[in-house]
C-alpha cells in the first residue's frame, strides 16, 4: 500500500510544525504537506495527487475557513477534511459539518483526541467533538432538502444506492474514488441510523429521493 498523504493548513508556523511532528510520530511513512496560506494550500492539494486527508484551521488570513473548506469540497470532493479550531462553539461546529467537514476538533483537545479523530475520519467516519453533547439542542437546518443530516453528495450516493447500484457503479456515476463512496455509505448508514443498504434504500424512498 502507498503511504498516506496528509495536508496540514494553519497560518501559525509553530502550530503547523507541532502538528507535522505529531503526524509523523503516528504515521512515520506518511507524506505530510503543510501550508500557512489558503491559496497555496489549494495549489499544494492540486499538485499532491492522491491526497488522503486535509487537516485545517478555520481562522485563516485572506480567505474565510468555511470558504476554503467549500473550495476543497468543490475541487477535491473525495478528500475528507478535518477541522482543527480554537473556536469551541457548537454553532461553528454545525456550520463546518454542514459545509462538508468530516470532523471538528477543538485546539483545546489533547493530542490523543486529535489522533483518534484523524483515524476515525480516515476510516470514513465523522468525528463530532464532546462539546456538542453538552450543547443545548439546536434546530439544525437540513443539509439537503428531503434528507435531514445528509450533505448533497451523500444524497447523490443514497439515490444511486437506492436504485441498486454497487459502490463501483456509484463511483463511476459520480466521478468519485470507490473508497470515497464506501466512506459516504458508512456515513449515510450512521446518519440515518440504519444497519444496511436495504434499510437505507427504504429511507431514500421515504424521502422521495427515488
């Protein structure tokens, strides 16, 4: 198997260097790229080829972190993005997840929490910080009409899944890597709280997606 390729984006050099050291300790063979300026980070991602994960701060100069996240999702929809932020605000967490992040880790969390979140996201799951469990319930807008909690891309995957398409067929139809489709399916089952593809397809019919 090829080594992981990870991209760290943070405008504070000391933070970037600390994260690189942490990642190299956990994945010695990984290719770890790092940038402090959003536009250069987008170029680095384009040049990286097979990028496995982006770890980025939200408080960035020149370009809002959510806008940067949106650009990554548009140019690299198959690459998961994990947010590392100094902002411990449930509303910000919901905003980042709604924009397509696969996880959100406060900078106040420890190194082991960050590594656990990274492993979870690399496995195709979503990491939600503990602060969300303590937050007062909030009315979170559906991320896609007719399918509460799902991103537009996940809705696309669910629609094809409900039509009986295999992961390979879904990947071909949406122009995604097959491993990305598998990650989306895992997330869909978790979000819809179902155990298998058949139950997910039934939910899709309930949502009138097919």
